[in-house]
């Protein structure tokens, strides 16, 4: 922010849709900025875009594209220690956001019941909504982005519970 202010530049937020959906972001850290350019891009899509940009020449350093995802808040700390792997997480988020699928529909698509409920409860968590409300404007590329059009109460105690008997 200091450089942005001193040089009259726009700080871009680095949070992606997968992380922002689950609140796996730091207020005033990766959520900071004046524009969230990848805030509506799932993590797996962000990596696919990076590989696409690098198809003819290395624009984004290969070390970044191939690096194991990490918030880098502690030594040897990696995203998959707190989150499901993105190739498991993102299809669930895509069904939920893009197709507005109910939990049972997501499970019927082949996803683990406990994982689906865990992910959706994280998405709908008041603490995570509190973080999302402080995000900068996001470039929207999907039908159902996270943001002003999708607000949840920040004081509710609602939790999804799988139907009894399952």
C-alpha cells in the first residue's frame, strides 16, 4: 500500500474465488487492494490461466506456477493442510456457485457427503462473510460471483446438517 500510495498506483488483491469462498484469506493481507482481479477465478482456474499465459513463453515464473499452494504464514505451511486439495474443492464450489446445486445434488455428482457439508458450512460462515464484505470490487467473469450480489448475514448461527438417516 505504501508503494501504491507513493506512486499513485492501484494495488491488486491476490485472493481467488476458492480462498475467498472459504475465508482462507487474511484481512488487510491478500484481501487488501483496490481491485480483485482474480476474485471470481477458482484456484484451479488461476493455475490453468497461468499455464495458458506461459504456453509460448514464460510470462509467469514457472517456480510460481509449479509451487505447492501456501499462504506462507508459517514455515512449511501449505493450503492442503487446512483445505481440501483444490482439484477436489473447486468442483464442489463450482456446482454450488455456478449451478446453484443443493448439497444433495453435489453429493449425487460424486462428492463426499461430509466434505460437501464442511465446505458449504465454511462458505456460509458468518466469519467468512465478514471477511468477504471487506473485499475490494471484483472483476466478475462467472454467473455467480462472491460479492455484493451474494450477501449472507454475519450474525446467524445456521449450519447445514445432513438429513437424518444417512
